[in-house]
C-alpha cells in the first residue's frame, strides 16, 4: 500500500512538467546562392542564422546559428532550432553569409521571413558581394553624393521601416538621420579613410524608447569608425582593427 501511494504521489508531482510539453528540435531548409561568377576559396564557410526580428527598429536577436563547409553555390542546408523559442505572433527571418579568412565575402542584406505569420518553412536567399580589402576591394571609390541606409549595426542585422541614413556631399558636409534625430557636420571621407567630428550638431527630439536606443547604437558605432570599404551599392564602415561596425546599402533615388 505504501508503495502504491508513493508512486501515485510521484506521478502527481510530475504532471505539471508533462503538461508543458517537451522541446522539439526542428530544421529549416535554406538555399543560398549569389549572382557573381566567382569561385570560392578552399576555406569558405557558410553561416546561416535564424533571427528574431519582432522588435521594431532594433537589431535582431539570434536564436540559432550553424556553419557549413562550402565548395560552391547553390547550396541547401538545414538549420536546427528549438520549437519552444518560436511564437506564432512574432516575426522570424533567416540571414546568411559566406566567410573566408575571417572576412565576409557575401551576405544577405534584406530580411527573409520564415516560420510564422504565413511565412514558409523553407527559403532561398541570394547573397550580395561585400567590400573586401583585397581582390575586389574599392577603398578609393567615392561614397559621396549618395544616401546610404543602415542594415547592420555592430554585427547584428537591423530590420527597420525607417532605418538610420547617412549622406555626404562633395564638400564633405554630411547629413545623418540616427533613427530619431538629425545631425550635420563635416566628415573626412576619402581614399578609404573616414573621420567623424567629436561633436556634431543635431536636433533634440524626444522619441519612443526603441528609436532612441537605435540612435544610440548608431552613434556609438559611428564614433569608432576610422575607415570605409565600398563594393557597388554596399558600404562598410570599419574601426581601427578593420572590423566592420556599420553596414549600409545605397538607397534608390
């Protein structure tokens, strides 16, 4: 009798845990490719990430990341994720990049929705070539006379309907929209070097917390920039160590 009571008590104690359900690992199929007819180096690695992009105007949150040896494209891979991390009401996207010798050769520059809110459970991503310090590098290519829109801050993809923007005229006068306020001043941006002034004039609007946080992240990243690399419609701003802290794409006129 004591044994039966003990077993019954144990089962009752375990019921709350059983009712919550166990985590399940699922896989998301992602096919990556790029348009350029360029062979990949032997050490090329493909990194695919599942991101939570539910927070408006804020850098994404990484839920899962996997790396794969890559010999060529197109390539289809499976990325694992925990179903307990996924909520139907939230928004998730997939991002991918190809890395060689510590440098990003190609990467996604737009959001690709998956999993929830009617989005598919498999997707295809066309990667864009990134600025390089060797080979296709274009450090002397002008970045002036163009409006640039941020899509990555401190290594985290930014999903925003109204992203920070930067434009520089031929005289070095810049106009910066940080996500909340607008700033102006003079910047030295030529021959791959970039130097923002320590103090810049700007408006002092009060904005929602997420917009103010986005602006702080943008200004903090800009304060460390000492160089730039441009490849076509993509612009990377780098720090003293050569690490990219901000990525922009050219906005259509």
